[in-house]
C-alpha cells in the first residue's frame, strides 16, 4: 500500500470512528486529514482532498476549533488561513474526553441533582424508588466524573502504567 492509499484508508476509518465520539463523519475526516498532514493546509486543500464543499469545510473546521482539536494558523505574507491538528494522540484523546464531559456528563449531573430533590413523601414506594434510582445514577456519574478528571490531568506514562497494573 502506498502513502496516498494509506492516508485515504486512515481518513475514511477515522471518519467512521468519529461518530462514536460524538462528531460527524466529515468533521472526523477533516480532523484525520489535518493530523496526517506534515504541514498546515488551507480550506481549499481540504475541499480538494476530501471532495467536499466550502460550506461543509468551513462549518466543520469551526466545530473542530471549538472542540480544541484544530488550530487556525496565519502565515506571514499569506492571505489564506491554514489549519493544523494536534499530532499527539494522547492530547487528542484527552481533549475529546474534556469536550464530551463538558457537553454530556456535566449537564446530566446537574439534571440528576435537580431530579433527586423532588417533592413528595419519601416513604411512598414510588417516590422512594425514583429517588433511589436517580441517586444511584448520580453516584455512578460522580465516580465517572472523578475518573475522567484524573485521566485528563494525568501524564500519559503515569496513566498507562496505572492501567497496566489494573490488568495484571
């Protein structure tokens, strides 16, 4: 397999994986292209290489920047904007976890705290069951939140060493 074929396969596969971590296929494909590009590339380069529209590139680049996965780069003497992605996969994974936590886990935990404090007789079977269920989910969510915070703050080698100990 030559480099061009390998890049195309990686970009297509990364695009498919993207839906598993909360972004659309095209956004993930743009991210993949930027990750494997040795130099920052322009919006026109992205359009050409992925055969997608300017609007689609523009919208997805903005989202990738918001996610903290892509940087806009201004080169001296150039009018065009260039884009680059973080190449360190540990940093990429950590950033995706931060964003997913912020967008999904944090709002859910806030909702669960509100739901746990309902009116009604705590001795009533239905009220007690509801509160117990919400409380259990909230406790689990807090543990997941703590674990994700540790992972986000962790150094890659420290985290991997810790994980290896768990699996021994």
